[in-house]
C-alpha cells in the first residue's frame, strides 16, 4: 500500500505558524502580529495568501483586526 503525503496549502502553513506562536506563548494576548505584507514576504507568498491565513484566524476568534492599527492576538 502506497502512502500519499500532501503538503499543507501555504495559507494553512502560515496559519499553523501563527497558532504555534500563540500556543507556545511567544505571542501574547493583545500583541500585534506581523502585517499581511510582512507575512507574505517572510513566507514568500502573495499578500492574498497571507490574508487568507489571517482571515481564517479571525473566523476562529484567535486574532482581531483593528482598522488602521493592525491585527492583534485576541
């Protein structure tokens, strides 16, 4: 039987990275996370891919966007 391994989509990898930073205490409640632009640059993806990761985290209630200020750990 052959095992097939699929890599996580890039947005899911970014989301997992942010969740890991929160879970390990590296990033604390109220702390600002990197901008979508910075995440896109760091992970070498489009800004839309980074945005998808952040939006998924928002839907889960892990981050909160503040217009004109950035995205923060909820």
